[in-house]
C-alpha cells in the first residue's frame, strides 16, 4: 500500500487544504496518517475524520523577543527526534506539508530518510516555517504567480489552493433556516478565521445598528469571542466556528467580510462571492495578508480596508458600495483562470511517491 504523511498546523488554514486532499488520496489507495502538535487545532479537525493522528512536540520560531525563544528551540528539537523515530517506523512514500511551525521538524525528519516532501505555500511570500523547509522539498506548490520569484528554480509549481469540494454544494435554504434568516434580505457573512479577529469583530458589532437596516449578518467570530449581550438580536447570529454547515452558510451569502489569509480568500474566490478583505496589519504580522489582499483587489475580486486606518463610516460605506456593485466583482472572478488544484497536487504526490519506491 502507498503511504503518505500529511503535516501542518497552528491554524485551520494550515489544515483545511490537507483535508481537501484526503478523498482523492483515498481513491488513489494511500494509507494516510497526519503529524501535528500535541494539542493544536489540527488534532481535533483530523481526528474527527477518522485519520490516524501522531502528536509531536512543537515550538514557535519568533521574529520578536520573547522568553519562549529560549525554550522553544528545545521543543522543536524534541519534535524532530519524535518525527524522525516515527518516520523510521512508518516509512511513508511521500510527505505533504501545509506549513506552520509544527511542520518544520517533520520535513527535516523526512529529508533525513530521503523521503520526498511536497510543500504548499499559500501566501504571496513564504513564511518563516516554509523558508526553513523549502531547501528540503521536492516541489513547492503555491497560489500566486508572484510567489515563484521567491522560490528555487525547478521547485515552483503554481497549483492554487485545494478547496474542499463540499463547499461548492451548499443548500441556501438550509443556511437560512439554520440562522433564522429570511430570503428577502441580503446576507453578509463575517469570517475572522479560526482564532478570531478582535478588530474585525469589534467593527462589525459597532456597525450593527446601521448594517441591520439593510442586511442580515452571520458572524463567525472565533473561539471564545462570542458577545453574549448580542444574543437574540434580530437579523444577527454569531458562532465561534462552523464546520459541516459552512457550505450552507456560503450558499446563502451575498457578501463576505474576511481577513485575508490565503486559504480563506481562495475559498471565497472559488465560490465567487463579492468580498471585503481586512488584512492583519503589518505591525501584528509579517504583512503577508496585506500582499494577498492587494493582489485580489488588483484583479478586481475584492475591496480592501486596512484595519489601522478604518473608520466605522468608511467600513459601512464600503460594504454598501460592494453590495451595489457586486456583479462587477462576480464578473471578474468568473474570468479568473481556474485550476483543478486538487488534481494537480495529487499528480505531484503520485510523481514523488513513484520516485521513492
């Protein structure tokens, strides 16, 4: 039996592309196992699918001063030894890594045993974890054409992001019923990411008295980010996180307000929903979301507001303009050259797997 080890974690964005590949891998006859951190979000998401999960020690490699910078290297080293021991026993034909810091020791361990590694980089420029891992990769998949300029010649493959096929098969009426919404009023879905987005949550909630006059809002606000004082507000419903019913929520949605994580915006593009992107600011990140968002704006897919300069009036005005001109954004997304990302990546996995046998 062909064997593959998937890895990636830290946020849902480092897991969902792996999940999108699983049905195809099963059809190709792969035995699938997943390696992630002991208790990261990836553990819950993968175990729910009945996939064997192996937890290893993980530390974060920070670009800023923290006392944990003195202890986390030892956690990473421990994770490398754990990954190496398991790699020797399991001997996968190929490793597919979606990134996140837990993936670094896994990729290093695979390289130690000459197991080919395929990496997927979602953002415009590689993050620190993938920068460390790329020299050990067989191929590097990516979403944006510009990313090729930051990758070694011969390793770069423009694939787009693997999108879970079930997201394309939602039931609008099921979504409306779940939220208690009417079909007579447009729906905005707010997505802050699996960890939530405090500034986006605050802006949406501050704007509710105006927005709810014209829209209904379903708010995915992140774990621990519910505002109980808003429970029961007509036309507004909030959830920490949605998994199985997400396809139905997308099916009923007219506009999306989202962070600009690459996987999230690629899903929005695949669904062709007009969207307002509010990227994580450069002072709170390495600026990758700003690059992602500006690329989508340049292509006519999105409106963009930067959170540090955003006012409530500007936010509401942009939402109204986006809805009024929604067909223009849909038309641009319709013209976007589509790729069967899953099939392209599965072909690369088969190619790498054949080389290792």
